[in-house]
C-alpha cells in the first residue's frame, strides 16, 4: 500500500465463466487527484469500476478505500463510505421533476450526514446549471442536461471519490467543455475524480495521471504526455 492510502486496487481479478475480464490489475489513486482510466471497448474499465463500487465482487485481489478493505462490503455501504459514480447511460425517474430526482438520494444523505436536503438540492442545481429546470420533468431534458442531472445525483451522496463514467459521451465540443468545467469545480472542492472517457482531448486536459487497460490487463500508467507517447497504448487503440 502507498503512503497516501486513499484508493488502492491490488491484483484485482474478475472472471465471468471462462472469460477473464480483469487479470491482476493494480492501481492507486491519491486523495484529491484527477485520475483517468482509459482503454478500448471491452478492455475491462467498467468491470473494474463495478468492482470498486461494489456492484460486482472481484474473484481475487483486494480493494482498499481510506484504510477500509472493501472485499465484503456491499455497494450501499461503499456509498456511505464516500464512493459514488455517474452512469454511462443516465436513467433518471423520467416522470419526476429534476429537483425530486435529487431529493431522493439527498434524503438518504440527510440521514447519513445530517445535511439539509432542500438546501443541498439548491446547491447542486446551481453547480450543475440546472436551476431553471428544477420543476421540469426529467424526461424533457436535453442530452447535456441529462448528463448534468446524472452527475448531480452522484453528488447527492456527498462523495469523497466520484467515478465519472463517460459523462461526455455524445456531446458537442462546447458541451464537453461545460462538463469539464463542472468536474474541475468538483475537484477544486476536494473531491477525487476517476474519469472513464473515450474523448481523448478531455482526458488529456483533465487528468493528472492515467491508467490504460487492454484485454483486462493494465498496459500503461503515467502522465498524459507519457501515455500519448506509449507504443503499447498506440497498438491497443490502433490495433497495430
């Protein structure tokens, strides 16, 4: 374990029948860091994040968060410890208002952390730029507004670690910059962020360190410039 000890992934392996989705993957994420997790489709990124968040159990290895071994810890308790994620495909309660979509997880946070759910909802709506949409049905939101609501729902859990899973997929260049601005603001407030993303300019602009997966194995880790210059990463993406 490193001296920081914020998030440690140690030799994590996950199999689905005869298919090995992850093979002894190790990485560490420092507190307050902007960390990238990239790789071609099918490389194991989502499987690794599911193991970290608790929606999947790893078959070998261990995951430690702030000194807590998460091996036997269910997903809801990991959320209470401070791990939250946004999902690649937002699934809000479509008939409910934007504010009410936030109120549900905030009521849970109010019990766990003693926060004022109403005031927290207002603060998240302001941060996400959704104040004008507070009383609109979630089903009426545009794609970028849906992405912002998904990030807001993750923030309602008051996380220490936020996993942003393709939060910019399908967005225009200007909309990508809008989401990046929100993520920078969250990080400036002390939230550690793991970004999973295929938009490379966003990854290179946002992330301080990046780990690259391919076929369930970590093939590279380092700063943006080192990753761009890595021949194994180029082969993984270009198939050469």
